[in-house]
């Protein structure tokens, strides 16, 4: 379900809007989100150390990005083709 929503969002961002880049940020220990983002073509660009306070504990955040050219190179049907 999350992968489908992410694909629809990136299809909107690059297919209908004039965006050049989409960025995602998640906790570095959120393996499920990192896997979905990577599967959608997002590239891990870096880590923001100790950038998130959640329930009294500091967490690192992973920063991932997807550029228009990378999205265009993906071999998958676009959301409007389904």
C-alpha cells in the first residue's frame, strides 16, 4: 500500500507538476520506509545526526532524494497508465 501511494505521489510531482526534486526524511532505523523509498528509486543522500526528538530520545534521520531524470528512467507503469 505504501509503495503504491509513493509511486502516485512521485508521478504527480514529476508527471503533472514542474518539480525537479522530491525529498524524503525518515528515521535511520525505519527499515520498512527505507526499503519502500529505495524501491521507488530514491537515493540515500545523507544522515542528519540527532535531528529528531521522539518520546524523549534523539534519533538520526536519513535524507533521500529523487530527481526528475531518475524518475523518468524508472521502468514502471505510471499511475495514470494503470
